[in-house]
C-alpha cells in the first residue's frame, strides 16, 4: 500500500476509489467492502483522522460480524483495530 511509501494522500484516493467500486459491484454490506473500509480506516489513522477512521473501522467490523461471526480471525482483527483507535466498546453491546 502507498502508506508505507509515505504517499498518504495518494493512498486515500486509491482506497476511496476502490471502496466506491466495491460498493457499486458488491453492494454496501459485502466482506470485500469491509476489507476496503479497513484499508480506508488505516489510511485515515495514519493521517490523524481518527473519527473518520473509527467510522470506517466500525462499519467494517459490523459487516465482518454479520458474514463471518464474532470469533473469526478477520473479525477479531477488525475489533483490535477499532480498539486501537480508542473505541471502548467495539461491538456496541
């Protein structure tokens, strides 16, 4: 990803474009969309946009929980990312 190269604005544009494509192709509640939301959230975190990152990460987590269940490794990774962004209760329960 371009983040590792320090090209955060380019990474943001690329990931947001990918998100729009995935939502158009798969719908807004597909695991591919959740993966891309996680990428967008990561870029936003790197840019210091924590509220936006939390929003993307929370949406990704909700999709993963629905499709994969709460015990799946990908769901747990999404939970950990959301917690790392300062979210006290990532599952909303």
